[in-house]
C-alpha cells in the first residue's frame, strides 16, 4: 500500500523500490539550470570514481559500464519529454520548473533520480533504487558511501549553476 510523503511526484514508485535517499539543496536557479549544473558536474574525483565503477562493472558483468559524458548538458538541452536522454538517464516524466524524473536500468538494478523544485526554492534530489538480483544489493551497498558524496557535490553544483 502506498505511503503518503512530502514527495507526491514519486509516490507511485515508493512501494516498488528498495532504497530511497533524499538530499536537499536551496537555490534560486530554475529546475533546468539545477539539473544541467548537477548532472553536468564532473570534477576529476567523480570521473575517477566512475573509472573505478567501470572496473567493478566489468567484474560483475553489469550492463551499464560506460563513464557518462556530462560536458554537453546545458539548461536549454534538458528535456522533459519521456524517452529522451538526459546525461546517462532517460526521462520518465516531468513538469517544467516543478520536477523531473529520470531512470537508468541495468541488469542488476533500476535507479531513478527525481529532481523536485519546491516553491520555496528548495530542491529535493531523490535517488530510488530497485534491486533486480542479489548482485544489485551488493553493488549498491558497495557504492553507497560514494553515492552520498557524489549527490551532495551534485547538489552544490546545481544551485551554483548560474
């Protein structure tokens, strides 16, 4: 049975996922600017983590093994059209300057990234993960500490994207 949260944009997913992680940022940028800044953020340490992830993905035979190229993401290229790519995600649904729900699927898990802009200029960045097989749980728990660091860095980059 679905639970009520302060995230009605993604309530339909909550009963199906194994992990819900919420980060909050505050800034006066638009949703497009925040998304482009957050997903286009690529300091060397994040690129290094993706390189290590590539090795881990090879060992566990995960499908998504490439390092995302975030250099080309600009606010005007952030799509809200379902099925369109945004960085290495696919748009599920969204509403201009309200929220954007993105998804990436692999053979071990499915992950959603929801970026929700509140009227008070708070941004909720929500990671949802559904494990598809046991290696998905193992993999996510392996990367969990780094996931927090990456998301916090993305949030900072998103609000300072102007």
